[in-house]
């Protein structure tokens, strides 16, 4: 079965990529306080992993 690219990306990679990009954007454009950009990046990283998990579950349900 040929799954889409987003299905094959490990959840840890989704969290780390989102964390890094969000942290860099918050640091660059909003504030240089480490707690804010680290916390914001972590929250959005976890949210992205949750959304990917939901998308995987929906994909699995449709392609049984």
C-alpha cells in the first residue's frame, strides 16, 4: 500500500520541525524571551503531532 508522505513522517519529526520553526518565528518577530518561544514552539509542536495522528486515524479508517 502506497501511503502519502505525511503518513510516513514520524511524529517526533513533526514535533521537532514545528517546534524549531515556531520558536524561530516567535524569537524573530515577537519576543526574545526563551520561555515564550520555547513554550509556544512546544505547544504548537504537540498540536501538530495530534493533528497528524488524527489524520492518520482518518486515513486508516477510509482505507481499510
